[in-house]
C-alpha cells in the first residue's frame, strides 16, 4: 500500500514510523514533512490546504491511502476533495471537522447527544463581554472560536487576563466562547471513528502549560504519557459509551458522519467524564506516546477506517508498559520562536521531529516552536520517563527548553479524581 501523510509535525513523524512498521505499507510519502520524516519517507513541498494540490500529488504518487494529520486542511475540505477524486482518505469531511473548527458547533452536537460538558456562552459583540464575564469565573475559561493550534485557550483566575484575551479574539474578528471551569484531571482519548463504529486507542495525558508544575501560558502541548495509572478501571469504556458513541451517532443523524480520528479531551470529575473539547485529528504530542505502544498494523487500522470497514478490524493490540514523550521547544516558544539553530543529536533513536529543516549545508536546524518530541518506552512509567529524559540529555539546541515533569505527578501518585 502506498501512503501519503499530510503534515509536518511530531505527530506526522510518529504516524510515518507506525506506518513504516506495517508490512502492508510499501511506499511512504509526506507533504510537506520535515528533516526527520525524509529519513523514512519522501518529502513533497505542496500547499496542504489546497485540495487540488493534494489530489494532484496523491494521483502522481499513486496513493492508496492519504492520512491527514493537522486540522487546518481538514477544516478546509481537503479530505472532501480527495474522496471526490476516489482516493481513500483518513480524516473527516470539512462539515464533520467543525467538531473542532467551531466550538459552538461542538457544543450544539454535545447538547443534542446528551454529553456532559462545560456550560458555555458565545460572545460575538464586545459590548456584551463584561456582562458575560460576570456570569462566569473565577476560574475563567476563554476560547477563540476558531482554530488556534491549542494556543487560543486561556484559563485564568484573573478577570483582566480573561477580558484581554476575549477582547483580542473579538478584535481579530472571531467570536469567543466563555466556559465554566471543569475540575478534575484531564484525559485525551483518541478514537478511530467510522460512522457509529468507535475503536478507542490508549488514553493519554497531555501537559499543555509551558513550564513545570503547569506554570506559564498554554502551548500546543509540551509532553504526554500513556497509559494512565490513576484512571479508574473501565473509564475508557465509559468515555466511549457516554461521550464518543453518542456524539458519533448524533453526527450520523445530522447527515455528517465522522470518519477518521475523533479526539475527546476530557476532565474526569467525581461525576464522571465531561468534555473539555473535541479535535478532529490525532493529538500532538500524545500520538507520539500512544503509537509507540501500538502492536497492531497502523496502516491496516487507518485504511479500514478510511474505507468504512472499521467494524471488521480485529481488536487493536498494545504492548505492555508505558510510553512518555517530551517536547523540546525553541527559545521563546510559545511566543515567536527562535529558529535556524543547528541541532546536535537529532537523528538518535526515539527522537521525533516537529519543527526542523535542513540548512544549505545539509545540517538539521530548528524551524518551529515545538522542535522535537523525544519518546521513551519501558516496563512502567518510571522506566519510560527515564529513557525519554536520558535521550533528551544528548540533544543540543541553543536556547531550547523542555518540561522536566512529564508524567511525574502520575508516577508519584499525586493525581486523584
Ligand atoms: N495535544 C493537544 C492537541 O493536539 O491539540
């Protein structure tokens, strides 16, 4: 099977590694990819938000399957263009991708499906902002009602900070969503979804704030681990039954069935799971940890989903033990990152590439905010962390930073519901 992966981050590098390990995958291509993906696949410089350009590339390489990583091409309808061209595609239609692209749409679907989530109000007029803020908080949760790569969410106990973020979104022409704060540890549960068929992957936990002990601003994600030793037995099945299946059924009922990866971001409270957000694609950096433990052939699972045959897929098999991924970020991330620095140690085992490129001398250099995602595995969380951090120590990138506490609270038994 010839597979084309769309995207250029650590998530796409992890997808390519998983696909490479599937014996049914004979050829791997990626657009645009990064310096790391070119070691295991052919990189193509293509505008990935253009359905026409992606269809042309898929035809040129004779792709049997296209896997779309990021949300932006999905919301732009690239999966629709590929399906119209008769090419099997992993990723939802533009209408179904609204589950991530429009927070207001997601809330409407959840209300109709009877799924627990935060109370929310959309504000699209600056004149209504102060009164709306008074109906919430503290803590305030303010979301940009559009795609903001994880950085459009501000969670704060400071009303002025909440107000400033909301005003900034409104000024740039986006409505904002104010939400009540959901208490409880967060879980990312990725599910393969094909209409009403739902197959969960291992639950993971992201670390969204930039600094240790959850200090500083939100990022796209600074690290993750899987599985979750503190998650009560049966919780994954409960999330599937109470959250993902009802939402998948509601999408079918609306005539916009979801096909691809539905990512449920949840807070697990005393009353059970409640949805923080849905995403219409694999999460980054959780994917790098989750796929490190997948034993079943990835290409087969993605192809079955893309071709409406997920119900026929044998149960997924997983390695015992744990996996941890730690993001190495460029200086100043999540602000405007410093780029162009040569990275030493970027080609070692377990080092997945995100924001990397090659300079004119062929050296690997930083080219984005999240530069590398370093993965460790082991018999348990302690071993997986130890491997990830020992791998990180061998990497040299001037000005870079990473969190030193990925998975630490779970390891020390500090997470409870
Ligand atoms: N891990 C957060 C995201 O992928 O949006």
